[in-house]
C-alpha cells in the first residue's frame, strides 16, 4: 500500500497540473483534455513521473506541454521530473472533462458531441452553433485551424466556428 | 549516410524493414501533401491537406522512433528517428511508388490520398491486432486520424468525379495515371509476410470494395487494366523520389549533423 506521503504528494502534483493550459486552446487545462494519464511519486528517489499521451500523432504542442509541466512543477520546488509519453490506450475525446466542454463552448468552439469515436456517428454531423445556439449549420471543412477541429458555419448568424471533432 | 553497421542490421532484420516501409509510406506521402502548403485551391482546403500531412508526419515519426529504438537495442549504436528519415538514400527507402509520384493537379492529389488512405485504413485496422505491442499502439492511434483522411479524400473524389465535365475529365486522367501503381500496396513482399500474411487477402478485398463503391458513386469507370508497376518496397524507385529527397534532406546533406 502507498504511504500517505506518496498519496498526498501525487495529489498535490495533480493540482499543479490542473494549472497547465493547452498551448493551442488556453481555456482548457491538460487535465480537461485528458492528456495526463498517470502521476507517480517514488519516495526513495523523489522522482516524479508524469505520463502524458498525445491528442494527435503530429500535434506540435506535445513537446511544449512537456516543458510547461516541468516549469510548473519546478515553480513548486519539484525538480526531479520525468515525462513519459505513451500511445496506448489511444487518446479519445471521451476523456475530455464536462467542465472542459463547457469552457470550450464559452470560448467559441463546439465541443465533441458523441461519447465514442465511431464511423456511424461520423455520418450524422449536426452541430450547434456556439455563438447563437442554432442547429442550422453546415460543414465547411473536415479540418480547421488544427487537425483536431473541423470548420463549420452557422446558416442563421452566419458566423464560422470550429468544432472539436470526436476522436 | 547511415553507418554501415546499421545498414547491415536493417538488411537482415525483417521487422525493422517492415517498420521502415510503413514509416516511409507515411513520410513520403506527408511530404508530397505538405508541398501543397500555400498552394491549395482555397484556404480551407489548403489547411485541410496541411493538417493531413501533419498527421501523416506524426505517424511516420512514431514508426521511425520505434524502429530507431529497436536498432539501438540490437546493435548498441544510438540511432534516432532523424537519422532514419534524413540519412538514407533512394535505394534504402521502402515506400510504395504511389506515395512518391508528383502531386499533379488537385484531382490527382486527392485521388492518390484516397487510394493510399483507404489502404492504410484497412491495413491499420488489422495491425490493431498485432502481437507487437508498440505496432498495435501505433495502429490504434493512427487509424482514428486516417478515418478522417479517407472521409475527406473520398468526398473530394466524389465531388470532382461527379462534378463538371472539366473536373470529371481530370479525375479520369488521374485514375489512368495512378491505377497501375495501386497493385504494389496490396501484394505483400517478404518483409511484410511475417506481420500481415494471413490478413493481406482480406485487406485487398476490403480495399477493392471501398474503391469500387466510391468510384461507382462518383460515376468513375473502374479501370480494367491489370498490369501493375512495382519496385518501391524493394528500393527500386521512380526518378521522382531522388528529387523529393534532395529537397527534404537538404539541410542534413549541406550541414551534416546539424540540430535545431
């Protein structure tokens, strides 16, 4: 069984990671996005291991996120940090927190609508405009400002908007 | 150039060859797609194709990283993903010829992406059951991205094939040009057999069904010529790959060992 010290330490690290934001969508923390998969504190060596997983394989933000994690922990005096990247299980938008989805919408990006990534879902895209709430919208492009988003336009308020795709 | 001992190791290890083949397909296709950056027909589609190229580059990196790790472990010589991408010459690349052909017009570009993306989709679907843990993980990760790529490219094949007389004519031309390069993807070579031998006939059948259904919807006549060009998987490439590498590898050729 893990000692109270280890549990408290890991909890405090999770709290610090809760303050690290995604470089591309700064309203979301890396916890909201489900990027952090595990935190381990080794009592004997004082080494902290943070396991993160990439959202998309080519996402250029991953290295920056690793650096931001190190900096945030360093500010709290935690200097022995190892960042471990894992691919499996593959990241999914199902891991996005509910509060994250609300923040995303307030930021002007429609949140993933379905629970899991599946082909059936892909055939019936009906997106709600984050600006006016209308469902009278159209897909402009499968890919938008980043690979993780699609570009839509609202046919009522005419505003274009990003949609964070199910993945 | 790669160290001779690394080259020799690759030449006798089928798993490394297979990983490099998958990685080279992803990298060369990515590089071709990236050449459209700033030249797309409209801004949204320019961005779409650039994003696809980025996904493919990420997939290539995962595969090169894994291959580099295995080479390092087996030979004891520290090897990196960059060395595998930048220090091999034409004859050492194992990508299918289809990936390296010039982009041509937009129709040819989207058709190539559809033909190759559909193949990658069914291939990675099978590799999700791979006994090799890291390959399985890469497949599980990549197939989500490839699903969106195929959705995009199939939509374009449909739009242009079933579009104006001009767009249809361009698609017919593109199909005539690219068709003879599709067979190479579907016929496994020696280093592929240990990893997908039993599934290769299923992959081929699934690919053919997918292609036929989109062609039919796009009112494109399915090609009947059966003669297929091959060689890329064994390092025998078209002249186009040399020019592509000269550009892609320029920095390492001009300033060997340079790091960002």
